[in-house]
């Protein structure tokens, strides 16, 4: 264990620090947000990859915008720097457009196309961060103040998208935003125009969107037209990377082993299951091991002793099979299948009949073994 701890401290973790300092990505990891089906250690390395990728993207964007003023930097967006967007003295110019949303037009300005804005990517989370976040939301309780605080915590991404949408579509209404963001909450109705008698299509928000104190209504009213590149970052890649590095540096060897144990158990089961010829007891033992492992791993503090004991018993079965096969099977024999069947039955049963007694292939091998033992 000391050797493992020394290797982790002096080798692996130093390499992780090196990759972050030099903005190098772990190419062996899947791209994107942390995969919750993988172990926490793997998720942390994926999170570090996300931080490095965001950092590279941000620095590239800063180089592209080096000629712009400091007020238009991505890091922060001061109130004073965006107050001009709220004024009526200057025309609101669209910013941060990604692409047009099909042939759709703004509901109240039918000559204006509806554009999809460039938005900030959602903040990636690891399993422990998601659990901590859920725990905080539960602790807020169900009273009005707690519910309001919970809504504000969950509305950061929504507000960011609203601001980006307003920047890309200066004349847009909340109905236009809902049409893009949550189409099911925009109700479409067919009516007849009282003046012309022609059928027309009208749109209105769903009932839940019109409830008093609705988060969407409040967020839309407070949102200002700010493109994503000038919004406050939802995901601070530097801060999150420091958290990952601290997590890895402070992890004990026993912690790392616990993080890796599910994969080690899974790999061991697969390795044992690859045996081409095995007694019936081996698949049953592996199935028992898998069921116990699944139960143990769901526990907050998993105890792997019972799982390791099952793996040991499965390994003993395989070792016995290889040992008996080595003693009984010889190259060039015509009765190989008969001997193989005898070996499998011998490992599963307490008593086994010897085919053709001492005259058969199995009997001859038994006599040979006794002869070798008496020498």
C-alpha cells in the first residue's frame, strides 16, 4: 500500500497537475460532462477535462476579442456597462445569434425572424456535487422563503438563456422565448377573425406559466438583453479545476481503492466469465457475486469483504479446473471429450462414475497418476 500511495502522490497526481497547468486534455477519457455511470474518480478526471476545454475555449475567445474594450469581457458584466441596453435613446442591435429557428417569426413582429441565441453551456456536475446540491435544496424546506431561494438557485441558467435570447431577438416577447425554450407551454388555438371571417392562429401561455409568482415571468422581467459572451459565467472553470486538484491531492490511498473497487470487481467477474469450459458451479458463483456486489455498492459505506470472498471462491473453482485438466488431458488422445466431461462432473459432484472403469481413457489417466505418485 505504501508503494501505491507513493506512486499516486509522486506520479499520477503530479501528471494531473501538469496537464492542467499546460492545458492538456486527457485523450483517453470520453468528451463531455462527467458520466454518472462511472466511478467518482473517473468523473473527477472528466470534470478536469471539461475545465481545460472551457479554459481553452475562453482564452481563444479572448484573443479574438482583444480589440474590444474591457467592459465587453466575458468574466463579469457590470450594471453600468449594460445600462445602455435598457435605454430607449438608442436602437437595440441584435447580438449573439446562432441561427434562425426554421421559418418562425416573432409573434408580435411578423416581419422579424426568430433566432436561436448562442447560450452558455450548462455547468457539468459530478455525482458528489449533484448530491450536495440536492441536499442543499432539501434543507431549504417547503416554507415560502425556502421555496423562493430554491427557485433563485435553479433559475440562474434560465435567466442566462433569457438574456441571450433577448440580445438575439430585441423585439421578442416571453411567448417567443417559450416557443423556443418550452414549446409545450405555448398553446396554439385556431379562431375565426370577426372582421374578415378568415381562420387565424393565436398563441397564449399555458396555465402554469400564468400562475402568480411564476419564476419564468419574474425572470423574464428582470432579464436584460446581454449576449452569452458578456454574461457572468455559470461555470467557473478555474475554480472547479482547483476543487478537482484539491480532491485528488487530499485523497487517501484507501479512498482511491474504494473509488476503483467497483471496476476491479466488474473486471474480475468478466475475466472469470471468459472461461470457455467451466463447471456449472462457476456461472452460479459469478451470478451470486454480481448480485452481492450490486447490493454492496448501493450502500453509502460499502463493505467489499463478502464480495471478495465470493470472487475468491470463484477463482478457486477455476484454479481447480485448470489443475485437474492439466493432470488428466494429454495431447493426441482420441477421448479428449470424454475426459473433459469427466473433469466438469468431478468439479460439480462429490461422486463421479469413471467411464469404462480402468479400461477407459479416464481410468488410464487415474492409474497413471497413481503410478507417478508411488515413484
